[in-house]
């Protein structure tokens, strides 16, 4: 089975712009979660989608949004980029929401905001 | 809200020896899940081992095992026969068993990580 894929792998944007990141989960996985990783704050949960519905959300401003499509692929959007949004954005998928099932992570998208 | 603490920013061990990484957490819940993830220089997060809080038996996966002390809220990872490929950042993580119990944030809560160095 192919793993979780994320595109693009690297991205450079300027302040004020918006960006869309994409995540394709493992085939059959219906839950997709997004995390932000920075040296200062570490790994922080952004949100989780399951069957096209946002199930859970972390403590991030409304500039961060996402969606999930019927094929379970997910996109994350950040509007009005700030310097502090520079981070590694990780996507993770699971077969279902909740439960012991571990999340399988993608390689991440490295976003740099100038 | 739950918190996860990894008190060792960096650990070093000789190849073939055993090392234990510490993790403590704070929660008011009685049922939850705990995980250890490995992040090598490639940045790909890899699930190492997982534990259900209501199970007393410590989880094991080959050379990796945990010491789960629920009363002490401790979840340490033991790596036996350390190999060069074990060098990575190791993250301890917590997830609520009950959805919606975390104030709307029920994804994984991670510790800050422990950088494990393997000396050849």
C-alpha cells in the first residue's frame, strides 16, 4: 500500500499571501489529521477530518482551515500568512476516527514565509 | 487540557546497549491512549509503540517496550540492543479515548521530544 503523500514538499511564500497544502491518505483510511511542527512550539494539532466532516480542532486562529473530499483527500489552507506560520506541516491518516489505531504520517510540507 | 512532558532533551547510548526514554503526562481522564513516535532526520514520523490506558500489560514491539505506570502517569520507552538506525527524535504522545473531551482538540498531544544519539 502506498503511504500518506503530501504535496508540495517545499513551499516559499511571502507575508499576506495564502497557501493550500494537500494530503492523500493511505487507501481505505477515512480520517485525516493535520499538525504543525515548529522548533519553538513543537508538534501541535490543527484539525481532524473524518468522512468529509471536521471532527476536532486545535487552538489555531481562523486563518487555518481545511476540508476533506469524498475520496478522503484533504487540503489545508492558511490565509494571510504570517512569519510565524513557517513550519513543517504534517498530515496523518487512520482508518477511523477515535480508538487505539495509530496515525500514519506523511513526509510533511515545509512552508517558509518571507 | 492534557500535557505531555519529556524531561530529557537529549540522550546518548552505545550501540547494542539499552536506553530508556522518559515521558510523564497530566490528565484528568481515566481512559486514553499513549504512543511513542520516532522522527528520523528525514522528518517522517513513524509509530513505534502504543498502549491503551485500561490495559495493565505493558506493550512490546520487538526491541521496543514500555513501562506504563498509570498511577504515576508515566510512560517510558525502553530500547534494547540499540542500533544505529534507532538514532532519531522520539516523541511521546497522548490521545483522549472519549472524543470531544479535550475541549475540541482531540488529536494527539505531543511532548517536546528526546533526541537519541547512538554511539558506534
